[in-house]
C-alpha cells in the first residue's frame, strides 16, 4: 500500500498563499488518482481537488480559480497551491490516494491550514 505524508500547513492571512505537499511512498504513484480533501469540525469532509495520473484536474467550485493541484510521478509527490485564501478555507487538509484498480482509498494524517488576520 501507499503511505502519504502531508506538509506545508500553517497560519496564513486572508489573501495569502500556501503550498501543501504530499509525499507518497510504498507504491507506484501512477496507480492512483490523487485527491486533496479538507474537513472542518461540524462539516462533511469536502473533496477539494483531484488529479489523475495523466495530470487531468478537477476542483470544487469553492476553490476553483484559486487552488491548483499538481503531481510529479517521478518523485511521488502531489502538491496543492492555494492562493487568495479566505477564512472559509480553514480546515485540516488531507492527501488521498484513490487506487484506480482496487477502488481503495489511502489517507495521510492531515495538515492544518488556518486563515486568519
């Protein structure tokens, strides 16, 4: 199975930017559709962005135009560039690997993003 470790979270002011990274190990990253989720207490976990092995992307409407997901299969890394952040973006962000063949999901431990003045 694949192991996922997120990094890059922290405190940022509204309008600022933050870049999250997800390092994957233990499996060929090309096997997985990679996703970023976020979750805030009291809210359902939300799919933020998705990127296929070929680099096709999808975004939640709430982040479209502000967030960019990318992947580098050669180094087993997925990134989420977050721009123009708002307090509503505050959440724990999780990296998720969606196995295209076994339909199994693997999760990182999450990284906290706080947007506050």
